[in-house]
C-alpha cells in the first residue's frame, strides 16, 4: 500500500535491535537526516495515517470518543489540521444531537486557532 512505501522511504536503513524496534531516533538523525526534514516527514505520515483512519466507518458509539480525542492528542501534531474539518462537519450534520454538540468544540478550535473559513488562510 502507499502508506507502507511512504514509511519505507521515511525510515530507510534505521538500526533495529533484536526485537525489530528502532534503537534511537538520534540514530536516524546521525545518518544524515536533518531534524527539520525528520519532523516534517513525521507530521505528514502522522496526518496521513489519521486521515485514512477517519476515512473508515466510525460507529455512532465510537464517534464521541474520537471527537474528544482529536483536539487534545492529534490536532496540534498535524501539518494541516484543517484536513479534519470534513470529519467534524460530517459529525455535525449526522442528525445525532450528541454528535452535533460534541463536534462543535473541534469546529470552534478549527475556526479560532487554525483559521477555518478565513479566506486569507486559503491563499
């Protein structure tokens, strides 16, 4: 899959221990990866993983948990947090009052902190 190729491109030749785990992030940085490039690639992969996950069907029972989790643990680590707007808007328009109300906090954060709906941010 595309995400596997992206991960292979992101982590080529990383030293692994006997359990198959990366010994240390510093090892990657010492192998010629600039810290800025590493963080940029990490944010891109993290964002792509969350967008693919949110593209899967989320049950009505799980959706409130996801709506509460995203602003606290995910949004600030995304390169483009406005990409979550569709998920929040779908939850708002779902027809379930609980989901609509819970999606408002994420929408408010996207509006105030990340400039959703601001024409200057689109340029």
